[in-house]
C-alpha cells in the first residue's frame, strides 16, 4: 500500500495524560489512541508491530511443541466458583450478567477454562504431556491504569498452559518454556533478566518474571552482585536478622496522647521519633481466624510471605470491625502490648463485656468469637529499642516498647519486602536495587487447578 493511502494519524504532541515516554511516542507515531481509562484502540501501524511480536512468540512456542487454541473471554461464574477464585479475585475481576441473570466474568486469565478443556477431552496418560497456548484479550479492572498499554485494563496477552503426568516431566517442560521465553525476548532485541517472583492470585509453587531494566518500570528488583541471586522485592528472601536490642537501655513504658494521628508518618512527625523505632501493627483473617502481623515502621509487610508462613488457604485484610473487636480501638491505634489478653467482642454484647463464645468461628458478624491466637513478627523487630506502637486506645500510642519485656510474638519470620540494607540469603552481600518492566512470567502451578477442577487421567 502507498504511504499516501496509509491510515497514519501522527501527532505533533502527545496527549497530556500520557505518563511515560513509550506511551507518548506510540501516540505521536499514530500507533494507538485512547478510548477510555486503560482502554486503547490499536491503529494500523501499532497493530502491524503487535502482530510481528505475536509471530515471534508463536514461532518459539510451536518450536517446543505448543499448540494454539482460542478460548472464550466471557466465562461462567460456576467455573470460577470451582476453584474459589470468584470470591478471592476481588474488584479487578469484571463481573456481568446476561439477560437471564446468569453471572459471568470477563476473564483476566484462563486457568479455569483451559483446565476445563483438558478435563473434558484428555483422559489418558498417552495424551500427555500437552502444551496449549492462546493469544487474546484480557481485562483487569485496575484501580489506576498507567504507563499506556503496559498497565491497561484491557490488554492483549499470550498465555500458555502445560499438563503433565509427573513432577519431573512438569519441571522439564518448565525449563523448555523458560528457554523459549529467553529466545523470544532476545529476538525482540530486549536486554532482560529472569528474576524469582511471587505467584500472586494465580498461585503455584514458584515463578520467574522476565524483567527489562528501566527507570520507568514499577517493579523493584533485588540483585546480589556477588552470587547473582535476583528476585522481585515481593519475593526476595532475606538473610535472617540476628540482632537484638540491649536490655540495659530499656526505658519504662509510657502512654502519650496522639489525637488524630494514626499513620506511622503522622505519629513519627508528631513525636519526633524515627520510623525505624515504630512497630507497625496489622490485622488479617486467615482461614477464619484473626491474625496480627508486626513489622518495623519503615518496612512494608509482604502479604505473600505472611500467607506462606501461615499456610493459609483463605486470607484477607481485616475490616475495621475486626480491628476494633480485637484491640478495642480504631485502626491505627492497635499495638502488641498485652494484645493476646483481649477477646473479640460480639457486636451484640455491651462494650466492655466479653463476646467470646465457646462455639466455632472467629470474625465479627459470625457466631462464636475467639481471642486473638496468632501474632507473627518480622525478625527485624528484635533489634528495635524502645519502640512505638498503638496503645489499643483511640488517639493514644505507647512508647518504649521492647520485645521480651512487653510483648512476645508466637513466631518470628521474614515478613517484609526486601529493602536497602537487606542481605542476600545465599552469600550475605548487601542487595542493590533496580527498577524493571515485566515483559513475561512463568509459573509452576502444581496441582492447584487440576485438583479443584477434578482434572484427572488414567495412568499406566
């Protein structure tokens, strides 16, 4: 086609809401246009580039024995209920009803439907292993879409799934797919690095993200320049902290009024105390039981690590009701001192009366409230001298809190995202940190979906 006939609406300036260089260039080059927040139109030049990348991916997956399929993006609620993800996925899952009031979702991923294909049509070990893949639209209702097409709500994705008879065969194919990804990104001319990653909502035993280092990336990567260990900070393991506060420096406990100050930032500024001395107190509900997690004020709790330590099948952040029922105060004023002496109060009980029932259960709104049984703290809190946390009273904090004298967690564990000063678990070298853009991810899912969807086969 002659260029004079080619639909190529270029722009002198990118739209004002284009928030990174790549998005600005794609707008100006006439590759994309924005229809709504996180939703884009792909114009001829953009689609031409997209299809070239798609063909590279297809060639490399076909080379290792992959077979292409086309799966529906509108998927029934019943299928997602079988795996439990209908209730667990949260607001990112776009849900809809048809004219008969049957419920569906616009799939953000395809584990359920591909496992349904295999459980229906594969029944013998002779038909395995098999690798099926597809290219298709996905939708995740992101709270804040950004970076153009890199963090859009509607996006075009390749997803591949393999099924196996043995763990050894699964591992062998994981390596094949891993190597295929390396070839794909090399052919695309990218400088990339595979790093260990958290499995998130998809689940599984372990995972790798393929990262392109860039200052505009929103993923933080921990690197060990000595031994080569690398991981997303949400997954990075940290060498165990062995420090401890010196008891000779313990000061007496003291409650101080902090009216309207409930965040670490606000209280630290108000009291003129470093955030490193704060004990951040967070509540969750795991398998129906209330759990308290403690991390240092300048650290971020890693929920994936907490779930792993707990071995929880269901896990969610505690509501305001749970906070107040356990600690008798609003969120932001809870703390670890004598917290296990407190009982969850029934909303039906007068304030100050124990609502602790001998029946089962464990969260407000359900019969039978239990006392807080599990308190887990990050290792680094052992080194906090004269710490600060909520006093379990509204608008009050306690200062000079020390482990051993004032609180005793049930367990210490690695609960934080890796950050400056943390050491590599393999060689003890301090991590360096870089920004990255995730361009692909592999997962070893194990039997998570095949078990819940009863995807079985006849063996020898």
